[in-house]
């Protein structure tokens, strides 16, 4: 059994009374009737089902659409805490973009010996095709979703940078919509920063980096792998909210040196493509030849300045888990400053000393695949059975450079509403960031993922995690 | 203003074709079920004709030997191996709706999603075995709700045109098939001269086209084959008649011509089919072969569907 008090709870601290950001909310909550809350929970679920806010689970026999459990209790962040986070995230994203530009141009960080060269040039996420390419607006990562975890009042760690195609922003927006519908009175009593302009900010951020070939007002589209993709709902939601077309690879082809979409009246060129298709599948002529999701020749058009791809191809290298451990060096190298947000201590299993430490301490560590995501293929030592640990030990020994290991963090908890009252559950936080040549905007809120099972540290929706609305308070 | 994606037009068109099929199949099952209750003796051949109308006879025979009420109902409602089953039709409606979600109003999407959830609920509780009329009534209600949100919430633009085209093409096809399956009932044969028309049989035709009340309203007790043929083929007051569907198809294609600034081959084709329908009188049709007329019409209708798909670039 896990002792709840040993974790930092965002509402109750270490068991020493209600924390300041929750003061007003907790009074209002105390006045609410439990039966009414139960009714609201059912209402929220019906709303999600009716609206079809679902995700698809890979590897299930029938591609069932599932609801992500939604919890009614908000996760609340004070204005002061948010300012600290914002500064740290901005610093990190500036460094990431400078790093990406550097490794695809002069590679000064490699020459300076701050990162082992092979980690970059031999990395599967490094795209040699991007060398010398200048993305429109100089932006590599237009959209970022930084994964943060908290372990104490002032202890925030960056877990992952998610610079490829971060998902979840539709849940951030729909969760807020749901809360506004369920508890309008809360929002008139607690000053909460609004997030509803995210789609228009996204549209503006994308439009701020048009390609050379763009004449006049840019045509924007969202590229989805299709209705069977796990995040399809989000792709449709964002296209809808921005008022742009949602396209698939089969709608597009190269026409007169541009990428054009097939409309009922012929082909129409696209200037900016918010693509939710991974690099590998983007262009069968330049990358994976078996891909049916992409557009043959799109990469050549991109290089010639015919289209903006957001995010740029090749950004995946910056959220590579093996490079992650070098983030403090990367930040210092490009900004000349110490990192404002902490990195989680990381053992690179490619290094023999680290490997032997990791093998000796498997039961206490979290081991991740270097290129894995979504909670697939990872080992959470303290929660794993002896068999699982031994299986992982074999995998590690066979291919050590495929893994990194981190200590099991004492993730903060936030109460959730259960049948037997409030109970603390572990959470993480993914704020969403929009980058344009003019600005870096961290939208005041984010996706709080919550492990619905008692004691569990895995918050991924594919592994049964749920979500909460995330409030950033307007005043200190 | 950029025009919508060809794939979106396709999704809207097929979404409504499947919705229409969903509803019409339910109507056919309902008509067949009534027959099986009222005339137990001929129930088997009635079910066979219901399956023929729905275009499922061959597939049914691959799985079943006899035409029992239980097997036919199960096959038409629940069989996942039957592409035209209610189960598969509503799944296709929803899949196309998901694909074109950005083109749908929130009301329309929610109505479609709810139709699919309602069917799933009925299906999972086994209503198709325990309470068939209830399940079929739900299908009709849900289809009516979807249609209502189409009329009540959608902009009258290109999106609306493709939605309407899909439903009209499918409906014209279904009405022709209903008539074709029972065409022998309507033929003047030596045996039936002087004898009254088999009222249960023609009730079934009208019921399948949701036209029995309207027919009684217009014709009172007078029933003759030419009247029924005329009603279902030519009467533009009946929203399931072939002439009504083609009138409306022309309205939609004309609107698209204005919106897109170009006339399509599909438009010309629809106009020629419409003329063909209006110019053939019911007596002439019955005289020279109702079956031949209907088979020819079903082929023309399919050709128009294909021409619409090509002209508006549904696929590459």
C-alpha cells in the first residue's frame, strides 16, 4: 500500500491544510451536495459520449472508440507558479529551436563537444534531408506540449518536450467547456484564466510563418492520418475550430510545384499544413516508401519553399529520450543561462557504467524506450512483477542503447471524485505552447492527466488514465 | 472561397445514402414482419421477396436454407457479414459522418451519433429478438431526427446539396426496387381480370414506401394497379416517388451550377432521366413491361450516381 501522505498533494500539501490556490474552490466544494456531484459526473460522461469525444485504442481487436475518464475536480495552479513555469518553458523552447537550427546547419554544439556526435547524426530521428533547409519563419516547433511533473511546492520537472506532434489540446478545451456547463457558478467566484482562444492563436501562429510561394492570405489545412487514428477527434476538432480543411494524404498531390487539395471544383494549393502525420509517413518518395498516409513529393515542395509544414520535419530529434539528458547543456549552450526548469536525472543505458547501475536497481527505476511514446514499452519498476522485471532485464542487455532509465518520481497528487468520496491520485501536466517568429505563447492552462487507479503512476490515456480541467488563477 | 474537398462531398453523399438505406431497410422489415403475422401461410415467400427487394437474397441463401422469420430478421438487422444489415448501415453512416465532421453542424453530428448509440442500445439489449417493432420504430424516429437537423440547422450551401443528393439517389433506387419486387401483383393477368387486387400485397408495397396513408387519402377506396404505379413513380406530391426525387435532384444540381459557375455532365444526365420518367405514362409502362422499365431506371439511377461522383471529384 502506498501512503498518500508521502506525496505532495496540490490541494492539501503534505497534509498540512488546504493550499492557497485551492482556498476559494475548497469552500465552494464543501457546500456542494454529494448526490448533486454524482449527478454531474454522469452528466459529464453523457456529454462526452454525445459529442463523440473519443479516442481509438491501438491493438484492440475491434477499433473501439473509448471515452477518456473525466474527473470533475479541477487542478489549480496559482498565478505565481504559472509565471515560473512559463519562463522556464519559453527558455526551453527557444533553446530547442536554436538547437534544431544548429544541428541541421553548422552543428556548432557538436564541434564544441557538448554532445556526443553520434547521438545526433546516428539518431533515427535525425533527418539528413533537413540539413541546410531553412523552415519558413525560422520556426521548427510551431506547436509544443511540454510534459511536466511536480514533486513538491516548488519542484517542477520537465519529463518530455513533445516537439513532434503533441496531442491532447482538444481535451484541454473540451474539459473547460464541460466545466463551464456543469459549474458556471464556480467560474464567477474563482478568477480563472481563459483558454478558449487557443484555436485562433493556433491559426495566427501558423499563418505567421507562410512559405515563400504564398501570395496573400495563406490557405491552412490540418493533415490527419484518418478516422482510425487515435487522435482523429482532435484533428477534426482543431480544423473545425480554426475554420480550415481537414485533409488526408489521398486528398493531396503535387500540382504546378505546389501541394494542392482536391476540391469539388478542382485542385487548390495549400500554403500551411498543420500535419498530424509523423515524419516517417509524410512522403513515400523521401521517407518510408510504404506509407499511404502522406503525399509523394511533399518534402521536395517543402524544401523549395512551396509549403510550410508544422512542425518542421526532423524536430523529433529534440525530444529524443537519449538527448533529453543533455537538455541542461543545450539550454546553457544556446541561451547562456542555467535552465529554469529541472530535468529528471537520467541514466543512458548505452553507457556501461549506467547500464550496470540500472540493472542493479531495476525495481526502483522507470525504464523507457528511447523512441517510445504513449506509455507503451516502458517499465515502472516499483509497480512491476518479478517476471516483468526479468523480461526487461533481458531486453536491456540485448539492446542497451535503446533504453534510458530514470528514478521513480513522487508525482504530486490531486483529489479525484470517487464513489467513496475524494481520493488523491497522481497527475502530470502538459501545457501547450504556440511559437511564431514574433512570440512564444504558453496558453494558461493545459492538460492534466490523472492516473485513475489508486497508487498508479501511469497517466497515459492508452493505459487507463483520465483527465482534469486545469485552472490557472488570474490573481496571486 | 475555396470549395469543399471532393472526399468531403463523397462522405456527405454516402453518409446520407446509408442513412436512407438504414431507414428503408427497417421499413421493409416492418412490412415483412406484418405480413408474417397476418398471413402465416405465405410468410416464407414474403420474406424471400423482402430479401430480394433489399438486394440480400443471394447472400442470405449462402448462410441459410429456409426463409424463417427469425433468420431473416436476424440477417437483416444484426448480421455483420451482411453489408446491408441495419448494423452495418448505421456503422457506415457514422463512419462517413466522422470523416466529414468538420462539414456537419453540431446538431447534425449529435443526431447521427445518437442514432448510432440508440441502435447499439437496442441491439445490445436484444430488442431485435424480443421487441422488434420497438427497435424498428426507433430506427424511423432517429432517421427523422437526423433529417430534421439537416433541415433545421444546415446552411443551404454545397454541403446541403451533397447531403440531399445522396439521400434522393438512394431513395429513388429503393422505391424502384420495392415496386420491382412486387411488379407481378400490379400486372394485368388473365387470372386477375375481374378479381380484386390482392389488397394485402399492395398494402405491403405502400407500407414499404411509407405511402399507405397518403394513398388512402388521395384515392380513397379506389385501388388499381395503374394508380399505385402512377403514385410511386409519377406523383411529385409523394416525397418517396421517383419523380419527386428527380425533381429535387435537379434542384440540387442547379444550385450547384450556380454556386460553382459550371454545369456538369451529371446535371444533363439527371435532366434526361427526369424527362424519361415524366414522358412515360403509367399505362404505357405497365403495357410494355413494368419490370423492364424499373430495371432500366435502376441502371440509369446508378449511372447518375457514378457521374456525380466523377464530376465533383469524389476520388482521384
